[in-house]
């Protein structure tokens, strides 16, 4: 029997030095399995942006599911047991809607998410941002770790604001943090059917995308009423945070 590869390092969640297993980001069950995709160094793209307006970037072909060696076996299993199911459920609903209107010019969609535990969904999103950045990231923002590790915890400081949108065209984004002139610190993760944004220490709302920060208060599923959400669909051709321009 072939043993799964591990590497030594700091687990992003428990912060202990351990053998790290491969964490699919997003979860493998959310369309992240046996994929063929292209990546480019952010530094390369930023340095050669004007050149790449007219020339094809130096893309690297990747095979298999997208992810990183960022979690120990226990923390990897914890996410799978506690939060992944809700992320999978939401992603399959969203993808079915995008596929249904694939040949349509509709850019905004309203649908019901009353059967999803939104607190668990938000915790899985939080884990994506934590796993996408280096361990030092949560040295500055330890509340994100507590939010993930405590399934029933519904509180998170107001300085953390989460947003989402739909996406099925353009490039993926890796969730690493960037500092912007308009919105301050932004982490943006894109992998169809979703785009997610974590904005830190910005009192102003980002208007283009749907804020989901209040998902932290939705721990129970109310089967008796609908819970609608409206999400815009954006194309992500460029690697810059919250850049939804068409090519050209």
C-alpha cells in the first residue's frame, strides 16, 4: 500500500511542528479533483503587467487538485468532519445555477440557502484563508484560529469582514493577503463557483460583492422559511484584488 506523502512544518491551525498532509483548497468534493489548471507567479505578473497586456504570460501547468501541505492529519480531519460538508453543499448549488445559465448574460443571481449551516460554511472559508497564508499571518490575527477551532463559536471581532461572489471564468486566486490603497488588507480566493474576500481593519463596506460576515450568527438551519441570497457573478482575468475588468 502506497503511503501518502507528508512534509514537516508548522500546522496552520494548531500551530505545532508536525508532519503536514496535503489539504485540498477548496475541498476536493467541491470540484477540486483531477483538474488541469494554469498558475503564474504574482511577482512575475506584477513586474511584467504592461508586457502581458500584449503577450501571453509565462503560465505553469498544474495537475491534480489545488492545495498545500499546510495542516497536520488531525486538523485536516477536523475540517473534513466539521465544515467541508456545508461547503460542498453550497458549492454544488451555486455551480448548478451557473451551469443552468451558462449561455445567458445574467450577472446577478438570487437563490435559497436555508438548508445550509452558514456558520460552518464561513468557518470553512476562514480555514481557506488561514491555510493559504504562512503561519505568521495568524500570529497577527489569532482570532481566526479560535473561530475555526471552536465549532460553536459565533463571535469574531468586527475588524474581520467576509464577502463572496460567483465565478466561472478567468483565473483562480490563491487567497494570500495584499495591501490595497482603497480597501486596506485584502485576501481574495477564487475557485469556481466562488470568489471569497476577507477584508481586515476596513470600516467601509466593499460594495461590488455580497457581504457574508453575518453568517457567523447562523448556526442552526431553519427548515420553515426561505433564506435568500443575491450574488453577483464576476470574471477574474487579472490577479489584482477585486479587479473584475474584462480583457482589453
